[in-house]
C-alpha cells in the first residue's frame, strides 16, 4: 500500500517544487514508523480505500486565472476572502500549491514545521503526503487590515490545509468557516504564525458532511504577539479537535474561548493546550459545552509552563452542562509547571440541568425541548458574548439557535 501511495504522491508532484515533492515523499515513508491511533486508522483507511479521494491535487505550479483559483480544480477547493478592495494589494491570498511556487522560501520554512508538525504523528504525516487543497495567507510586517478577512472553505475533498503568516506588528481579524461537504472522514488543518507584536483575532465555525472528522488549529507566537481564538463547535458529527498555541516569545499572550454542543449519539473530543515557553507569557482557556441525548463530550485542557518561563500566567476554565441521564461529559484540566515564579490555576465543573429550573420553565407552558434549549442558550451565551466582533457574534448566536432548532 505504501509503495502504491508513494507512486501516487510522486505523480501528483510533477509540477511542484523539488522541496515539496521530497517532503511529501518523506511523509509517506515516515508514517510507517508510528503506531496507529483509532482516529488515524479511521481517517487513513477511508483515504486509502477510496480511489476518488486518493487523487491528489494536480494543479501545483499551474498558472492562476483571474479569480485566483488553480487551473483544473473545477472549483472544488474554494476559499474566498472578503476585505476592503483598497487593501487587496497589501496582503497575499493564494491556493496553497500555487504559493509553494510563488513564495517557496516562506512555505519551505513554515509549512507544517512550526505549528502543525508533519513529523509529530502518523496522521500528520499522511495529511501532508495526501494534501489535496488549501490556502496561503501572508500579511506583511506592519500591515493593518481593518475589515474581517473571511475564509469560506467549501470543499468536498477530505484533506485541507491553511497556512496563515502574520508579520511583525501586523493586525487582522480572520474568520474561517469550514464546510467539508464530502462523506469521507476529513482532516482540516490551520496554522497561524504570528511575528513580533502581531495581533490576531481568529474566529472559526465548521460544518462537516462526514460522520468522523479531525480538526487542528495550531499557532506559533513570537514575542509580544496577541492571539485571541473564538471557536463555536456546533456541527452534529463526531469530531476530534486539537487547539494549541506555543507562546514562544517573551510577553506573548493567547486566549482560547469556546462553546460547543454535543447531541444524539455524537462524540466530541476537544483537546486544548497553551504552552507558556517564554517569560511573562499569558495563556487563558475558557470553554463551555452542553451534552444531551446520548452524546459524549470530553474537554482535555492543558496549560504547560516550561522552565525559564518566569512570570508566566496560565489559567483555564472548563464547564459542561448535561441535559440527560444517558449523555456523558468529562472535564480533564491539567497544569504542567516546570518553573517556580508563575501564576497558574484551573477550574472544571460538570453538572446536570437544574430540575427546579426545568420544572419552572415547563410550568410556564414551554415543552421540555424548548426549556432545555433556553437553558442551553443561557449557559453558552456568557462565553459567546465575550466574542468582540458584533456582526460575527450575532451570526454565531443564530447558528446556535439553528443548532437548537429554535426559531
């Protein structure tokens, strides 16, 4: 199977730069060395056993038409951006494979090297080897984009990757809507690389067509950079997530704020980590989730402070509300502290909906479903209301109501 896959990768890389071809070939060979994980087995089995999905993007290195999409992709790998036209020349938005030829130094140094490491796991290695779409966003030093930069990813293919580089002192709000419409398990990866003093507000929501999905958002932050992640996980399919940022430079700050719902027989496994590597770094995790029916919702939050990160601050809060006796919730807060002069703390809670509150609402004429929806909204809104961009906040509240089937 690996020889066959290696041949497919080599054939797909004919128009790619030499460094990318070799890197993807190495990824095929490297993945053999890892022990299979259940998630990796499900996703890779689907990729390898479906001939249509094994076809890698053939458009690397081709010329770009006026709309910026690679020639020959039949608009399958679309990602649209929406910012003020007057700023369109101040930053770069290209299909990933086209960018590998136009910006080879930036991609060779950064693609799956500093945030999502292609050498870290079997699944990551296969993700690189079998990439079939993605975007490259580059915001140069000092560039300030006032309007939200929107990436709408509507992709039937299962293996998509975005690389976003924000230069020193640059500022941007990035909104990523992931729509994986295919029926095969999907891997969606996003890398955020922030230079010195960069400031990014990152919003993300998703919709998947497949039953099993894997989503990774990983960031690397230089000194005095600020990253705020605002995440709404309202999809109805099984989802394993990995949200992570490395506060590498002194004074870097990160906040991850998340709301999520798990219903029916859905399984959500949410892994969140902030690494305080540099001194005087600040990391804060806030996540509220609701589990109902027979769903499973797991929060695994890690705040790690490495030796030398003196003056660091690491905080986390995980709360799960359960709405039925059959659902399951787990909050697993972890603090790993290797330095003395730090401030760290965590809070976690799992609780059932208050029976008196539910009875009160139903006594006022609400059905049990509507009463639960109202309580769910009240539980998640305190976090959603912390999302600073009003238009996006209102949009996510509407998505929440749709998820709850509330008019």
